[in-house]
């Protein structure tokens, strides 16, 4: 049973980002953070970046910033009314940026836990460094002249596979990046033949999982924001000018209105977040790194059409989030398409027009369109009932288009192009060549 919000906020009035540390051990860079919620909670999450070269520049500030977004995964347990950043100095503008990320990126968490985050005194963030001698380190930017090549983060789904293929075909120098690699990610990278990946291991403190099981608050956090800070750090260390994400146009659209605010499960994948992060990164992180989403001009359905061409990925990709859920460590993940969730249903619908029934069913081991139990989810995906499920799925317009395409060969949506993106010219030319 979930503990009551008021009791938690009273018992834990402040959440502290106390310190960070980093040290190279052998070929790997080990990073550690310390967060605390007095009087009785302390967290020690860790990150290991593998096979790190001898890097240029001061990465102190980049490590510190990674801790700022890592912090949200632990703050959510108590939802303390005050966050105190003791590990480094933040300006008023930086605090305002972090506050905005928290309010928007944690929207689903607020909605699911019925938290009124619109109150004036809901959350205060302050910066009171413990070590004043270190303040100068947070003023310097990491101004590096980086090599003309792209880091491509790889999840387990179709989007990154499309990015890898198109950039390879376009002659770009690319390297896959993977966080906590799972079977499907390794298989996608192997199939892409894009070369040896850069690998990072992130370890969640078991204390958080224990608190979840005891009824402390839990919920969705802005993972893609974490990935943004992490990949900028990695790009600076490994000498990459570009970070080419695979976030699409569809992620810009929210799920539901709550307390007058739009709640978007995919907020940190949106154009809005991307725009804000690019400005923040240029000013406070690494001005030489270009962070953008290569697939931003396209809808999910257009990406599915491209993905359908690459048969080598069809038996290895896995987008189902249920496949990796552990219920706070209480069960083992299945590692398979569940065939019961909104994500499975949407991916099935998106691929069906381009692969046909036989090949689509082969991926999911059944025809999801014939499963009557999925009718309520279909109604949500098409906009008939409730709201768009809290999953990385396309818009209601796309779902309806996918259904319409089962009996047709063309749809105007497949030729659409979103001009709101940050693709450098050469990347835009590569993608445009495949949208016809």
C-alpha cells in the first residue's frame, strides 16, 4: 500500500544532493552519487562508463549535472517539499530550468499518485554548496573542438535501428551508445554492423527498490533527460560532435490534462525539451556538442514504414516495456513481447500495413487485432475513450491512419515532414531522401 503524501513530506522535509565522485579504475570511469532524505534515508547510485580514453578538458561539471537528473529518481520516493543541492553551485536560471524539468518531466508521476504539484509552495530548490573552494569548477564550460562523428543511443525498438541504417547509408561516421545493454539492444547493434558500442552501466541503489516495496512513492521519471546529460558527458569524453537521438514527432503530443497542465509521458523526448536542453547545454555544459533527434521530422508510422524494409531487425527488436518490468525487484523480467499492453498493440498496428499479416504475426506470435481483450486499449489509442496510454506510442491520428492503411496503400501522413527540428543540414538531407 502506498504511503500517504502528507506524511512523507512531513517526515522528510528536505531531499539533499550531497556529493558526487568520479575516478578512473583500469579502463573504466566510475561515478558515484550520494543523495539523502534525513533523518533515515541515504542513497548511493553508481555509473560505470566502460573503456574510457584519456579525455581532454574538465568533466567535473558534467558529472555534477548528471547527478542533478539522477536525483529525481530518488526524490520521487519522498516527494520532499525542498531539494537542497549541496554538491555544486547553481545560478537562479539553472534552478529555474531544473524546476521546470521536474514539474513537466515528473507529470505522469504526479498524475498517477494524485499529487497537486501546482501549489505555490509545492517544491523549492536551493543551491548551498558544501565546498566553497570548488565553486570555480562550475563556471567553466567544456569548450572542445570535437570530431565530426555521431553518437547514436540505441534502445531496443525500431527507431534506433532506422537511425543506424540511414546514417550508415548516408556515409556518416557513427558509433552506437548503449546504457545497461539488454539482449535486444546487443542484437540490434550486431545486426547494424555499426561497430563496437560505447557501453555505460547504471546501478540503481537497492534501497530505492526496498522503499518502493514498503509503499514509498514510485512512478515515471524523465529517463530521456537522464540520457541527455549522460550522452553529453560521453560525447565530451570520447570526442563526438553529434548526439543523434531517435525521438519522433509523435512524442510532442501529451496524454491527458491534469490540474490544468498537459501531462506527457514522453516529455523529455519532445521538441520542447530538446530545445530547452540544447540551450542549457550550450551555456552550462559542453558548447561543442550538438544534441538533436534525427527522426524528429517523422511520425511513428513513417518510421514503421522505413523499419519494415530492414528484415534483419524484425526478429530481434523489442519495444514492450512490460517485458522488462520487475515490480521493484520482486519478479524477473520476461524479455518477450507481452501482447497485452498498449505498446505491443500500437507497434503491431504500425507495422501491419507494411509487413502484412503473416510477417507481423510472426513478430508477436499472434494477431493482436483479433484479440477482443485489447478492444479497450484500441479505443484509447484511437482517441475514443479516456486518454492516450502512458506509453511511447503514436497519436490517435496515427493509430487511425494505421488501421485505414490496412485496406489502402497510401496515406497523406506518410509524406508528412515536421519542419520543427534541430537536424544539421547534412543529417536533414540523409533523412529527406527516404521520405517519399
